[in-house]
């Protein structure tokens, strides 16, 4: 039994009392069957968009996707997408149908959908409609395409990533024919916009068991992240590492919480290692400066995927400092001066996860990271940034320091304060800066 809120009862009843068919459809029905709270509700009907407008003329309706037969009904501040039954023609771009034709058949509408677990329909009068045995697949934890898997992926290549998203989210096994077609058609992802790829992949990354699916379908991921290929089966020839580079990466990813910035940083933190590899006299491999190379590669990748500047810089910084050693108090203060306490907490989470993905004898006790956090909390209220100094640019101009020299002098003064070689008061700061003026 699927429980309907009052808005849904009102919508379905109005369609029914006016002689139309209308059903909840797709993911909201799937979630309800699984005992999950749907995030949104989609409705499919044999009523045409103009008839939906007439039927709900006393409500607010927006033509959000009218060329696909979709309008959005707003009730009590909540949106409900209503789409006319439709059947689709050929797909030339592996993403969008060439045209959409309305249909009077619910079956025709459902048979065009991607997976059996998304091809449900429901209304109170007819109950659950399950033409393709989606309930059985859900019970057996199986992901299966509706109809021919190769054709489904040919029609819309984004379904390849949707398959991985649903499988990882619901812990499903992709059945053999769908699995084979997914691998066979993976190159079609090149037809999908980077924005849509990023949206789907972000969700895959943040699922609890992302590690399993990233590993099994790594060749699929490499279609739009070709840089990761260098990590596959890459033996690090290091006494510290019991995993190859790819599986070390996945272990780190598994250890961090499902937060987007941390998952991306975990995925890319060591991607620059093969580019900087050197071999020591003992045959061990070394990866000096790999963090900076990894950071540059991360920036390139995230720009290609059209990440916004704020998130891009944040993830790149996590990668850049993922192995930054903070042995002395000044090291902690310098890191805080480059960021803030929130960033520092994330960095420690990443460093701790990275450390755990080594041979057990090289894993630090958690108290080491606790101490770093405690010290950072203690230092967070002290002067850490230029804006925290008791002098500013105007003060320096008054004593004859101008142009680029202002920033340089303030930077050197801040370093002295961080090192506790200078008190953060105006008199001492200006006295120190005057000595710089004399020596420069």
C-alpha cells in the first residue's frame, strides 16, 4: 500500500473524476515500495497538456517541459510534474529523442523507460502497475533494463551512469545482459554533456559502497576521466603500501565520509604519482612532489567537468595538502593561515584516511590526528591571516611603504607573528616593518 499525501489525492481524484487516467510513476513509486520517502513526485496521464491546464485552471501551472508534454503543478508550495503518456521515435544524438508523440497507452509510456525498477505506475483505483517485473528485481536486488539493454543505452547514453548510480545507491547487482551492454556501449558517454556526467558521477561517488562499483566499472569511468587509467594495476614498489595505486585510492575513498569534496579529493589525491616516479638505489620507488602534480591534474579535470570555482579550489587545496606534514606548531598555524578551521578538519579526515590505506605497521594512532585538531582549535583564535594583524595597508602607507611592498611587508610580519617571534600589536609591528624598510 502506497500512502498518498493530500495534494496527490487531490490531483489523482481530479483526473479520475474528469474521465482521465493518471498515475504516480517512476522513482517515487520505487522509493515508496522500498519504504523510502520520495524526494519528488511525477505523474503520468492520458490528458494532453492543454487539458491539464483546463483541468487545473484554478491552480498555478508552469510549462516546464512543454515540448516533452510536461507541465508542473504547484500546490501548497510543492511542485508536481505531470507528463502526458508518450512514445518516442529514434534517437540520433544518443541522448534526446528526435520527436515525442503522445499516446493513450500507459504501457507505451512505461516501455520506453530505462530500468524495470523505474517503470512502475500506481494509483489508488488500479493499484501497482508492474509490467516488467520490477518488484521481483527489487526483491532480488537486481538492476535490469526494460527491453533490450543495448537499445536502451544507445537511445540515451546517460543511462550508463544512471545504472551505476542506482546499483550503488540500492546495492543492486547489474544483471548479465545489462552489464555486458553497459560495458559495450561505454564510449557513447562521449555524447553526454559534461554537466550531466558530473551530476551523475557526483552521486555515485557519494554512495556508501562507491568503492565496489568504481572498481568493477573503472573502464566506464575512464571514458570521461581518462587520467585515472595510469593508476590501474600500478605497483607502487613501496614498503609503506600494501595496495596498488588504484586500490589504495579506493581504500582512501571508502574511509572518508560521503561528502563530495572529500570523495573527489580521495579519488584524485595520488593521481600525479606516476608522472613523478623515481627509483632509489634500493629499488624502491619515490614520488617526490606528487601532491602538486596531483593538484594541477585535479584542477584540469574539475575545470573540464565545469565545477564552480569555489568547490574546485577547495578540492584542489585538499589534494595539494593531503600529505602535508604538520610536525611543529608553526606548521599547523601556517596551514590555518592558508585556509580556515573547517578546511583543516576536512584535511585531517583525508590525511587520516590516506594513512589508514597503508601497511598496518605504518598507520598512525588516531590520537596523533586528535592532537593536531586540538592544537588547531587552540590556534584558530589567534592571528592567522593578514586581516588579523593590528596594522593594515593604510598604516604602512603613512610610514612611506607603497605599492607591492605593502603586501610583502605585511606577509613577512604575519610570518613573524605565526612563528611567535613578534607580538601582534601595532607598535611592535610597525617597528619591525620599519626595519624591513631600512634593509630592503
